C-alpha cells in the first residue's frame, strides 16, 4: 500500500506526515497553507536530512528533548521523531512566537508520537 502522506524517500531517511486513525493530517493541512517560499524552505531541509542524513545547523534542525526534533524554516516549526532507524514522522507544526518550544506543542507531538507507535505496532497505521 502506498502512503498518501509520504513526503520524500532519500538515501538516509524517509519522511512522512503523521495522520490520525481517520486518515486526517493536521500537519499536512498546515503545510498546504504555507506560501510557495515557505514550502521551498521546508523542502530544502527535508531533502537535506533525507539525502545526507543530517542538518548541521541548530538554527535549522534541533533536538527538543523527549526524542523530539524540530525542522525550523523561519518562522515555522515542524516537530518530528525518528522511528525504526530510517523513518522520520512529522507530527505537528506551528508559527514560532517565543524563544522556547511551547509546552502545548511539545505535549501534542508526544501524544501523536505515542499514537503512531501504538497503531504501527498493532499493524493499524498503514491501512
């Protein structure tokens, strides 16, 4: 089965938008509302990570604690996690308004991460 929320398959990583059990993806919808220029900035980071295996700049990609990371195309933030070595799941996105990661956004990412893992292990994620 093909994943309709596949973003890109690179040499090192495959990136995907998280979707809920009804096949809905709020983070993909957020992405769809971005300007063409914002999308270009984001895809540059996605391609770099997928094809080279890293982004050296903390201004563009950063560890946020609790096994969560953020792609940081200014002014947006896209939270994600790594799964089973070569998969990166993008969970949620928001416009950065403060220097620190908003606790609500981090909790949302952790909730979505746990949902993904639970459904994936039961064989229910890619239906």
